[in-house]
């Protein structure tokens, strides 16, 4: 038959050559700094992600080698969704909040998240 099973992929933005080189240079500098004095264990990062209530299932299809897989449109940005705010360190998730549907992060909420995160880190 000669066909292979492929699953469609989400498309993300592409980095330019300059952006990739910049990331490489910064990463090397940080690793050199870490060798002189350890600091990676103190880094806490955070992010926000919209979680959609309706997630279309990506399809799998049998295609000839070298042929593209099927594409699936991303969920409608105006559909029902909720925001996940998560903070993590090198060991994993430290603190998270799941906001009510339609709510977003404003100055007051962000400030409260930082206070809650700080409390969580003090207890850790």
C-alpha cells in the first residue's frame, strides 16, 4: 500500500534567523553565568493560556510519504474560553489560577497573583 499515518499539526509563528541567533547567544551567556554562580534554582517563570471549551479533534489520515497531512483550523477566538495563569520553577508548577470564563488578568489580579505566589514560595 505504501501509505503512512500522519496527524495534522498546529502551526506556530516562525522565528527569524536573527531571533534564533539572539536566543542562542543569550542561552550561552546564561549557562556561563550559571557555571560561575548557580542561579537557575531561583528562577520562577509565569504564563497565561486561553483554554477553549470546544476543542476540535485533529484528524489522522493515510498519505503517501512526502505528502502533507490534513490541516485543522484553530478554535474560534471568540468562543467560550477560560484563562489559566501558571507559575513554575525548575522543579515544576509552583502556583496556578484558573479564572472564570471570560475574565482576564488586570493590574489588581496580577498583583494578587504575585502576593499568592510569594506566599506559596515562602511555604515551599
